[in-house]
C-alpha cells in the first residue's frame, strides 16, 4: 500500500506529461475506425500494425517510466526490491510494475503481431449483426474513460466532457484495450480466433487484478470474460464444422 501511493502520484505525473500527446491518440483511432467503417479491410493492415506498435509502447510506458522515477524518488524499500531484479508479482495498483504484467503485455504484442502479419479479422462493417451494436457503450467507455487516477490510491478525478480528448485512452493500457477488445466483439464472429481468445484471456487477468484497486476496470473485466466465453463457443463451432467436412473439401481448402 505504501508503494501504491508512490505509483498513484507517479501515474498522475505521467498523465500530466502525456497531455499534449493524448489527443493525438484519440484522433488517430477515430481516423482509423472511420477508415475501417468506410473502406473495411483496405485499412485493416495499417490499423493492426498501429495497434501492435502501440502495445510495444505499453511495454515501456507508463510502468517502465515509473520504474525509473521510483528508482530516483521512491522509498528505500523499493530500491531493495529492485536489487533482486523485477519481481514476478506485486499486488495492488503497483501490479503494472511486476514481471507478470510485462509478460502479459508481451503476449498481447505477439497476438496482434501474428494477426497483422497474416490478417484474418474481417472489418467489413456491413456484415455486422444488430446485436453487435450492444458493445458500443463499452467501446465509448474506454475511449472517453471520464476518470483519471488522482495522487492517492483509490481516488479519481472526474474529467467530464474533456474526457473526449483528455482521457487516459491511448496513454494507459486498460482503457485502450477496452476499445480494442470491444472492436473485436463488434466484428465477431469474423475474427482471428487466436487473437480473440488470447487477448480476452490476458486482459481478463489484467483487469481482474486491476479492478481490486480500481473499480473503473470492471467494464474491461466483464467484456474480456464475455469475449472469452464467445471465443470458446466459436472454437467449438468451428471445430465441429471442420470435422463434418468431407476429406476432399478439407484437402482442397
């Protein structure tokens, strides 16, 4: 808990530092989604490579930056922790500093890189089913994310309308992932199944741990759990469809 107070203050400083850049993330994703809506899969590859690179950034920001700041200004106990290397597990809102969080973020990079290299998602929004629009509030929540961490653990600052351009979306992993996961839900079932299930499982773990100190991450946890359920259903359905095909059809496909 003592370390959490340093992390909370550090996150506040990080978001202040990122304020000039955050609107650029908002604008970039608005443009990409607009291009996907208008032109579908023609803009799939640039969008997926952009997402992959964005997750690479999340390997180092904000928590890599926080490691440096805590090394300079953190408590003496943190310096003793660092001497033994990056801890695999750190509870509370400091979880982002742990080796496990680094590994989970790396998995997200692998999943998105694999999809960007050999695209299988179908972003033709004309094929979207009516019930897929029910996920739009979750996408909007991640994009606007009307709260930002305050200087004390468990405290938040309400952004109001300014969340449209000044929310932590793009600067923090969880709100950004809420939007991306919601977008995959929106185009379901025409998705890369490995990306769909893999990202849902990883983000469910991250969100459940984060939600213990931040109730704002419950929408991500619920969405990730829902996607994991949908993904497993789709995997069973595809397996049954594959096993029912004739050997000649499978060989020729």
